[in-house]
């Protein structure tokens, strides 16, 4: 750290913002001879003629996606550094900054595409699930996707905010021309059109990532609500079936009550009556049908009120 402070003209508090062992928010700031960027997976210190990429050794693996990602970025920066700078199209520090922003944006774009594919798979599963099988669907997949999209959107928004913070300060924009400052030609505070256009374009691109992620999150939320409404309908159907079964059992119980009273070994005056059995039978069946009909009508009225 002492060497970084002396070689790059930084202060120790600047190093804490790009410490690979910390989880600080995305940030980008300018010092008199360096541009410091902590953007998602890239932590870099940019100078007029070189770039230092900071990597956490504990999480570095030669075959990992992150290591390959940083190696491609380093190769691109080394290629630009070896080009003849007698009349470069853009200063090296701006080229390096754009390369870093482009790589970070490409990473976000890839994550958005992966999330879109995962969301489409979940929605396809929901569409293939019939109403009768909706209760077997794992609704935790909706919650997992919503959380992943929220985290992706937050990281993209914080990265865009870091760029916006630099855009809001003209003195920082002018100080980003490190090559000219090193050659003794520092820019005036208002002389920063090229770097302002560069940062504004990437701010819009990162904001677009946020908007697309928000749309995906809305699709997930909307389909989750639809699936849950289908599940509620299915549960209501099951509850209604249970009520109808209980109602039928009640009607049968009413009928058996009359039959039980009539079948007791007690004298009731109806044993010798020729019409006793058909009258009692008709009464029991009629009362059972009446109870069931009244209960069924009450259930229909409740359904109409709910609709």
C-alpha cells in the first residue's frame, strides 16, 4: 500500500475505496495524476501511460470466468499501450477508462441475458403447468428470481451513480486528461467535452441495464401474482368441494335421524298404519333433499357476493 501511495500519488483513504477485501460501493474519482475506479468486478488505477488492475488473490483462479475476464481486459490495455502514441486518437487514460467501462457493461449485459433466459424458463414452466397442477409449482423460484434481479439492478444503479457523481463535477472531468496534464497542458474547468460525452454515453447504457432489469422484475412479479391467483382459485375449488361433501353428509344425517327414530323398538302408533312406511320414507328423503338444496343455494349466493 505504501508503494501504491507513492507511485500513483494517492492517499491511504483512497486505497480503502478500492481494497479488494472490502465490499465498498462502486466508486470512481480523480486525483492529480490518476483515475481510480471501483466498478463491479474491476478495480483499477489509471494513469497517463499505465493501468494497474487490482485482484484479490484469495478469489483468483486461472480458469475462472472472472480471471479470464480480467485477463482479456489486461490484454486489451497492453495492446493499446504498445501502440505508437505520437498522434493517438484519444489519450491513453481515456482509452483505458472506456475499455474498463465497456468490459463492466458487457458483464452486466451478459448477466441480464442470463436472467432473461432464466425468467423465460420459469414462465414457460408456469404456462405448461395446468390449473389442476398449479399447487405443485415451486413458487420459491419466483422469489429467487426477484431477489437476483433486485441485486443486479442495484449494482447497475450504483455503477451508474458512480459515473454520474463524476459528471456532476466539472473540475473532475477536466482533471481526467492525465496525458495533457503530464505534458504541462492542463485543461480548463470547462474544457472536458470528449470525456463528458464518453461518461454520459455509458451512464445512459448502465441506466438502460437498470430499466431492462426492472422490466424483467415486473414480468416476474406480474406472473407470480397471476400464478398465485390461479392457486387461490384452485384452493377455493377444493374448499367448495369440501363444503359440498359436508353438506351432503349433513343431509344424509338428517334422513337417517328420522329412520333411526322410526326404527326404535318403541310403540309409536304407526306400526299398524298401512301408509306409515312410505310417509316416513318420503319425509326423510324430502327433508334430506330440502336441507341440501337450501345449503347449495346459500353457497351459490356466497360465490356471487365474492365475484
